[in-house]
């Protein structure tokens, strides 16, 4: 090999090594400091969870009533995000640490896409999406879509979630 080729290989290896180091530092920084808060939420001093809104679906949901005794919201009752809730619709609800989750959980023991709550029109089901730490109904780990009802607590990491009326 010529000296020029060897120098170029060394510089290429050094560039790849620095890209790896910088990406590792970026991941560590986001784990330590969390995600950036939008300027509007930072100015008001409140934490506002992102929830996608579709006005067309909102109008349809108002016209259609849920059967009596059916749950109307999914609420976090324990853990770092206690008190947050999301209204139930026919669309599946994703829970996790990722930005595409309906409720973004700030729990170190929750995966990016941890669990999904979905309905078949009559019954609600909870499904673990291959999370590292699992999804539990009481002390029982969920391995397949499992039917749940109002008041039944589902644990994802340190977070406890339940369907409410």
C-alpha cells in the first residue's frame, strides 16, 4: 500500500470513530437531561404532553355515545406521569417513551413502544409490544393481547394505568 492510501484509511477510521463517540455522547445527554421542552410550555412553567388531535375524529366521537358502563378514558394512576389521561376512541392507544406514543411515559423501565390498548368495538385489550421489562396485569406478565375492563390496573415499569369511566 502506498503511504497516501494508508493515511486516507487512518483518517477514515478516525472519522468513523469520532462519529461513534459523538453519537454515544448525544444518547447519554438525552438520557440525563431528557427531551427539550417547547418554548411556550417552558414560559408558562407547566408540562404539556403532546397529544395529536384530529378535529374530524373529534366531531365523530361527540355524535357517537359509548355504551353505559363502558370506559371513556385511559388514565395513569401511579408513577412519574400520574394524573395524565387520554380519551378512548376506536383507534389503538400506544404507551411508551417514544414520541409517537399517545401518552409519553417518563419512566426508565418503559420501552420506546411498550404496550398498546385497543378495542374490537365491545372489549378493550392490552398488548405488550415486545418490551424489555414486560407488561403486567397484577403479578401476571402479559404475553398476548389480554382483555381488560374498567378499574383493572396494568403495570408498565413503575407506571400503573387503568381504564376509567
